[in-house]
C-alpha cells in the first residue's frame, strides 16, 4: 500500500469534516415560535413576522390565523407558545387556563360591509338597525327604517343576504358585544360570545371567509375587521355613536374611541373578562368622532412558560424578546395597516406584564 498517498487523503478528509462540523455547530439554530388565533390582527402579526425575521434571522414566527376561539383552545391545550384573541378570556376560560397573561397588542375596528350593486361606501346604520338585520327582522334593503336614515340613496327592493362568521371568532365577540349593548332583544336572545347561534345568514370561516362571501354575493351584508374591507375593496357603512354622529371607520376614529375609553386595565395575570372599549364608550355622548365598534386584540401567554410541553429556556427567552419588540418597535407598523398604535400607558402596563413571565421560576426579561 502506498502510505504516502493514503495519509494525506485521510488528513484532508479530517480537516474538511472538522470545518463543516465547526460551521454547523457555530451557526445559530432557528427557533420557531408557534402561535395561533385571531384573524382580526393577522395582517399586523404577519407584518411583524416578516420584519422581525429581518433583524433576527434565526427566529421564525409561525402564526396560524384560525380565529380567536381556536387560539383560546390551543392556548388552553398548551399546543402553541402563544394564542391571540380579540375577546378576553371569560371567567370559565381563565379558570381552565390558569396563570394566563393578557397582553394587548393593538386596537382596531369591526365594520359593517355590504355588496349592493352601484352603491358606494357611506350607507348609514344605527346599532338597532344592524341588530335587527342580523336578527332577520329587517329583510329588505329598501326597508323604511334604512330609507329614513339614507334619504339621499336609492335603496333597492331586494332581499338582504346576511353573512357572519362560522368559526369561534373574536371579531364576532366584538360585533356581538356592540349589538348586545345597543339592543336589549339581541342581548336576551343571542348575546355576546366568540360563537353565537345566528338567527339567520350564511357562515364564513375567518375574516377572509366572510370577506369572500360578501364579494361573491350581491345584496349581502357582513362584518369584518377594517383592514380586510380595505384590502378587498369592500364598501363599508358609517355607524352612529352615542354623540349622534354617523362615523366612518378609520385610524383616526378608532384612535378617538380609544382616547375616550375609560378602561381600567387589570394586572396582566388577573381576569380581563370585563375589559371592553365598546362598553366604555357606548353611552358616552361626549365621545365625538369616536367609532363605536372598537376593540383591543390580545396575546395570550402563560406566566410560567415551563408548563408548555415543548418549551425550553432558549425558546422562552426568544418568545419574551419577540413580545417586547411587538409592543415597542412593532407598533411602528400599525398605522399603515389601519390599526391603532398602543397608547403609552398601555405599553407601560404591558412591560410590567412581560416582566412577570418566567421559565422554571426565573424571570426572563429584566431590561
């Protein structure tokens, strides 16, 4: 055997293997943060995912837009690192998922959207009329009550096709919260929840599904988060507030609603079941310019992250860093997607909540 040839080849192989091993071991491993829930904030979370990956290439946020009901379920079952919901947990849900933290991530609005051929945005609605449409009591577009509100508009003699969410939905919670506050009949017969027994209409999954059904069905009406209406060129209505104004949904009118909301935020680890911007402004006759169907959207995270079966310390630290970024730098992307950046006092409140998060009893964010 010619050892003069064999030995150099072996040496080269060892060197090459060592180089590859060093590069592999020294390269940061990707950490994936799995979350699921509300479709209401999905466009914003999707933007955050892309922007955060630019500054943290080794972090991948995987968010499934499945509705608030699904997000609450997966959070409770501990199959995701974080959930998202437009509805705070009910007392029972909070008991089923003890030590859950509520972290408001953004503020947005739910809007009535319609597809009436030849009709542009700006059809006027009161809360009572919206309730009666979704109760199936107002069935024609040229109903006298609608015509009286919109005398300058030629409303067609055509049946109204009602569209609503078919899945457990924070958008539904926000919309039915408003209808329950406005209409005693709605409150007693349907109520407010992420999922209700709809008296009439077609069901679509997610804001995306409702948007699709409205687009495909002339003479239909539904409700979606505002960005879905804007992105899909739907027409939207103006809703009367307690000051008697018919207010167009917009970043400004959502911000105004939030500024008038006398909401007392509980500690992050307490029950948030009674927190509602809608409840706070629905009877405020001084809230001029406020769009009445305005709401928080929340991250749901466990206070002690080692309760999650697939969580480790590195992933826990990464999750906390991501949450901290969303309530600070991440808010810079809110306005372009027609979400309201969190007010300073809410950011401060969130900072205290995020500092509560631990892994094996050790505080994760100390900055």
